[in-house]
C-alpha cells in the first residue's frame, strides 16, 4: 500500500512539473514568466531603444497586405507584391501592430510626443506584461 501511495505522489509531482515547465523563466526569485492580470499592473520584462523594438506588422501601401518587419533595421519587403522599402521608410508606412517578442501576442502601442516623433514610442503586451520604450532625450 505504501508503494502505491509513493508512486501516486511521484506521478502527481511529475504532472505538476510538466504543467509548470513552459511557464518557468529560470532566473531570479520570480521563476514564472506569466503574470496574473488581476494582481499585477507592473511589467516583468522589458527593453528600450529602437534597436530592441519588437517585431512590427506594417500595411503595404501598394496591395494592402501585411508586411512583417522582424527587426528595426530589416528592409521592409512585401511578401504579397513587389513593393520594397528601406528600414528608414518605417515612419512613412502604416503600423498595424507590434508583436510581443516573449509570447507573440499583439501589443498595445502609442506615442507620447506625436508632434516630435513619427514613430511608435512605447508598446505593452497585455498577455505577459512585457514593455518596450523608445529611448530618447527630452531636451
């Protein structure tokens, strides 16, 4: 009987580890990546600077299709037509959304200084609380 209880405990522990494994981050005291939306309003991970901007989905002005730009320095080439743009033309194209680099969800984004910048200045993922900021001087 004791052997069966120990086996049941081992199986239960193994199942629990398998359920928690994809959620673990592995560093620091908070070993879980996902946050409970009702208990936390702060972010757990983040980056700043244009070089670390999350992947973007832009609208092609020629065919209306979605153009992925994985990195802020990648050329912007439409996979649906022959339209090609340099990375410096990013402000001239319509940004549909940014994609969270952690969980791949669509991010909420915006501008704090639309009169000064033609680009997105921040983005937050509501699924995992990742946050990105465009770092710039306020002078």
